[in-house]
């Protein structure tokens, strides 16, 4: 692996960091937004370039030495097919989440604070990319904290009672997770003497083969799993998510639900694959924990979504269920399960950000957060209605849309698994049924004719009814991406699978 | 006895437990933040202790390297430094957020805040 593409992962991490340094110096929020968008476009280009050069090069991955200190010392970046594709998907979703919600952002956040809001978005982007590419556990810890702070800041950006309460709840649970991550890192470092992932795995494999340190190693994995589960809102630890995602401004909701929680799952995947090794994790019996947590999440998230009266909270609870799907895919302990999980990371990122952007548009068309006030909103804002429909169908798992592919392959992976098929299949069916149960009434409502035209007093000021060109363009692109992911999935699945093959 | 020889590590774990429970169960936001700091300090104590070996000095080379066994690994101290910086920024953010919450709700009691926001717009 030579040439300029070798340096692309470094650029991908540092470009948004530089942009975030510039943001607070800017006075105009439009310039800040345009710079952020330009950075995103460049990053999509860089990650596409990285993907293509990895595709054509004979080496399936490469490690980049930061400061050129060789392996047991120094800090490393590792780039393979999986990392490149995730970086590509994440930057695309982030670009559309900023572009499509400009009207809501301008409405919710005051002019003087907006450059700082974009500063936080750029920082968040840096930390996401660092989590995707880093090869060092302590670097991961630092960027997890950066991610936490930036994510909390973009929830609090729309400053009112609800968002502040949601932010403090999110922050307190997050720091609890970070504390467990740091403790586990300290244990792992004192057991193995390494912070880089590959040297640590060599030591761990040798220790497990000797039968030493079984219990402390199991405890460190469980600590890592719980800390990442808290941050990615897996079921029993999800309590912060509906508040934070439901009350924040639309851009923040889309970014948080689509990307931030995925960054931690990617980190957990890397910890399992690269620090412990799949065989070790299977030997210590940890996959059952992941599987059980995921299965409960799938059902509980869906059931709780049924009882929501506010549109954004409904979509937020649906995220809790979808995170459950990803964990089930990881807990199946088959190659197919991991591939399905990573496909669902990408599919859910595209779908959920689209749902939140469309929901934001529907909310401003209705002038209310409540679902019962949404009657006929899709007639006022046609594009948002179509996007919401596509997103809902994809989340339920209708063929031709992205969500179907990951569910299909999840079911396929369950067939290859050992005992889990008798649990996975019925739970998948029940969860899909409940998904339909809460999404379809919303669809019927937004398309049905309002009975009392102009009779009800809207709770919020009804915004500009005409959506901007950028918002419509974003929704068209996201719908196209969703359908493309649902129909032409084979090459992406193949690339992800080859990425996993070389991840260990 | 493991507990006596590993006195510092055991203390660190007890402190971690105290900090964790304080963060989880206290109602007052300031006390929660104090709990967070106790928890982080416990991990720093643990890292510092594992990084120190009696009789060895810091790896500062003046008259050439004596022999490798005369020094301790400097990495744990570096980790503690980084960790302290992270803990300080989280604490600052949490305190700033508490100030804002006090402005909006007039209390720092999390239970009362949760009740108020449910009683309001919900």
C-alpha cells in the first residue's frame, strides 16, 4: 500500500479537527455551515479514495505509524475495508444531516451560538473517525470522551428546560460508562502491558491458552461491553436516549441517532475482534451476554415505542430496538452475524437520519410535536411524507429497502448459529410485527385528510411551510441511498465481509 | 495476604465503588459530580500504583543509561496525566450545565428536576 492514499486516514481525522478550531473565530453562521459542509464533501472524497485504493491494492489493510515508532511503542492508525466503508457512510450521513436541517437549526439555535454548534459537530466528526480508525485503546478512550462532550453539547445547543435535563441525564450516564471503560483499560494494561490492540491480543491469546487470568479477562470484557452498551443505549441502559433524541434540535437528533451511538458499537466490535480475538471471546462465553442483551432490546424497544405520543420519541425508541438488532448480530458469533450487524450499522445510519429529518419537517408543518396533531401533514410537505414512508418501511423491514437486507441476513446468520435460531426467529418476527404496529398508524395519520381544517390552534409557531431546496434535495438523496442499499446490497455486503476477514 | 501487599490497589477499588455509587444514587448534582471525580481519581491511583516499583527511579537519563531495570515505565504516569485532563474538562462541562439547570429549574435536585419537567411540557 503506497501512494498518497496511505495518508488519507490521518487527513480524515485531522481535517474536521482543524475545522473545529476555526469555527469559534467565525462571526457568520452561514460561513461556518458552508465550511463544515465543504469539509464533509472532502471527507467523503477522501474515504471513497481510501476505499477504492484498498479495493485495487493487493494488501487488504495497512497500519499507519503515528510518529513512526514501531509496534509495541507509539500510536497507530489501522485502515481496512470495513473502516473505510464506515468512514464513507458516516461522513455521507453527517453531510446530509447538516444540509437537510438548516432551517430547523436556524430556528432553534441563536445566531451567535451557531458557529459553536458547528464547532461541536466537527469535533464529533473527528472523534467518530478516530474511533473508526484507531488501533490504540487509550486513544479510543480519549476520543470516546471527546465524543461524549460534543454529543452532550449539541443536545444542549437548543437551550430550554427539556434539553438541559436531557443533557445532564445523558452526561451522567455517559461518564459512568467512560469510567468503566477507563477502569477496564487500566486492568487490561496491567495484565498485558500493552495498549496497542495487536500486541495486547497476542498476550491475551497466550494467557487464555495457558488458562491464566480467565476471571479478570472476562471481567474486563464485561466492563467494556457494559460501558459501550450504556453509550450506545442498549435496552436496560437506554434511559437517556429518548429524552436526548426527542428534545434536541433536528440536526442533533439525526446525528445522535444515526452516528454517535454507532461509533461506540464500532469500537466494541474492534475491541472484541482486535483486542480479545473472536475465539477468546467465544471461549469466555461472552457472546451469550451480547445475544441476550440484544434480544431483550429488540422486544423492549419496540414495545415502548408503541406507547409514545410524540413523533420524535417514537423514532428514538425505535432506535433502541434497532440497536438490539445490531447486538444480536454480534452475539450470534458467526461470520454472517457480524456482517449483518455491520450492514445494519450503515443501513440504520441512513434510515434513522432520514426519519429524523423528515419528522423535523413534519413537526414544523404541523406546528406540534404530538402525533395526534400530525393529521394531513404529509399533504403539506410531500417530500417529507415520502421520506418518512420510505424510512418507516425500511425500519419495519419491507423488501427493496435497506432495513430488509440486514434483517434478512440476520435471519440467515441465525440459521447458521448453534441453538439461537429457536430464539432469534420468533423474536425477529414479533419485533417486526410490533414495528409495523407503531409505524403504520403514523403513516395513515400523516396522509389522511385533516377533519377540522384550521380549527386546532398549533402549539408551536408554524414555520415556513415551503421547505427549502436543500431539505428536499437531502431527502431525495437519502431515499435514493436507502433504495440503493436495499437493492444493490451484494457488493457492499461482500466488501464488509472481506473487511471482517482481515480485521482479526 | 493479597489485600495487604496490594493495599493501594484495594483502596483504589473501594474508592471506585464509593465514587460510582455516589454518582449513581445521590440526588444532588454537585454531589454526583464529586462522585464522578472520586471515581476517576480511584482509577488514577490504581494506574499510578501499578506504574511504580519500589527502588526504581523515573526514566530521566543524565549520565547515560545505567541499566534498563533501574527505571520505571513512564507510560502509566502519562496515562494518568491525560486522564486528569479529560476528567477536568468533563467536570467543567458538568458544572457549567448544572449552573444552567439551576437557572431554569431553581434546584439542583435531580428528582425534583425530573418531576418538574414531567409536570411541564413533558
